[in-house]
C-alpha cells in the first residue's frame, strides 16, 4: 500500500512572500470598500426608502459567491427587523417564484449584471410587480437597465492573482449591503429591545433579556410593611419560593420605601443585639434602594448591580410601585 506523498510548497516561496501577498489582498479589498463612499447617491437613498416602507418582504438573490453574500445580507436584514428570505434564481424559475409578491422588494446581486440566471429571472419578477433593487458594478448592464433602483459598487479589480475569483467584488457587496441594512434599521427605529426579541438564544440573547422576563414577581416577590418585625420579615423571605436574598418594604399603595437584605440581617446579628430582631424592619432597611424599570435590559441591571456592589435590585413601575426583584442568582442562572 503506497502512502500519499505530501505536497511541497512552491519553491522560492517563504513567509515574507506569503505575508506580503496577503497584505496586498487586504489593502486592495480595503481600497475597494473605501471607494464605495464615492458611489453613494440618490439610488442608495431610494433603496432605503423602498425597503423601509415595504409591507412585504425583502427577497435577496444572486448566483455563485454573490448568492452566498446575499444569504448573509438576508439574514442580517431579518435579524434587524426587515422580513427577508434568500432565493436561489434557478429554483425561482422552477416554482419558487411563488415566494415573490407584488408588495416585495427583490435585491439582486451581480457584479457584471449579466449573469444568465439573473437575466432570466428579472422579467418574471417584473411581471409579478415587485420592486427590483440591483447591486452591480455595471449600472448599464441588463440588471442595471431592468432594476427600479441601482446600487453601484463601481468597477472592481479582483484581489485574485488571476483576476478571476470573486474577492474584492464580494467584499464590496457585503459592505454596501451591510450599510443598507444598518440605515434601514435606523429608519425603522429598530431598538436594542427589538434586537433582543429576535436573538433569544445564546449569550447575546441572555444579555438582551428584559428585566420583567427574569425578575421575581407575584408569589416569588416578598413584599413587607415598614412596621413588620425583622423576625417576620426573615420568615417571609424564607417562605417565599426561590428564597430571595431580600425583601422589599412598601407602603399601603405598594410604593417602594426600602429594602431589607441578607446583608442587613448579618450586620444586625454581628452587632450582638440579637434581641432587636423583634424591632420594626424600618429601623434596619436600606432607605434609598437602587431600582430599575421592568422594561430595562437585564444587561443594564447587571451593570447597576456591579457598579454599586449590590446583590439585589428592586424593580419599580412608572408610579414607583414595587413590581419585582432581581437577584444576582437570577443573573448567574442565565449566565449574564
């Protein structure tokens, strides 16, 4: 049995050559992206307006590497508030045209603007009535002529030594597409809370949870009155599901007056005046507790807790009523 021979690197190549070539590729692609600024025009503005006001969905299509870039851009739009799907032009010609409606916007990516599959698709999209936004390096191409709006990436020299493999052109498409998505995001007024809604999984999703999704409330929220004895407050905390490390002190209307924590109990016991657990909790409660609204992000709550070196934070509504409690253990449980 013969052992496959290992391929040897080309003679005359060394690390310096490789790094120099890599640096030149990066510089060329960076220059290509920088040059996009000079191609921003009324077409970009119109594309933003068309996509932001679209009551259908954004459909992104292209062939080869452009299709892969389009798939990424479609995912970016979808995750930032613009319903979007990626569509293969060949599949579209074999039934998937049914995914397109007259109220959609179709973003078509083609550097040359003459890709056969794209040229075959465009007349059918026209007949359906969807808006066509073409992204191309040749505005005078078939794509440029048939599109309602043209996004010009300019004439691009590929970074490939052969001048063939899509490299700088796909980088330009990606950058211009990202710019389009971010401007549409701003136009739609898309917020961090909206972003959290579309990213519930993973570390990012956990950090973007809202406080009211994680806080202890209802039966898990220990609320006590200022005249309640410390010993009764302790019993309330112990009997509350989840055994929170604090109780919120409220008036008869539920307005937050203070907080009594495990730390307050420890300091009371360390003072040696254990008999004072029969006293009212208002003597020992923290009178200016940190609080946060229920609609705030858990990430913001964690920052407040960290900066103030506290393990619990009260959650109050717009009227100052205590509606929840966030404990450091809740953050640990979700790995925030």
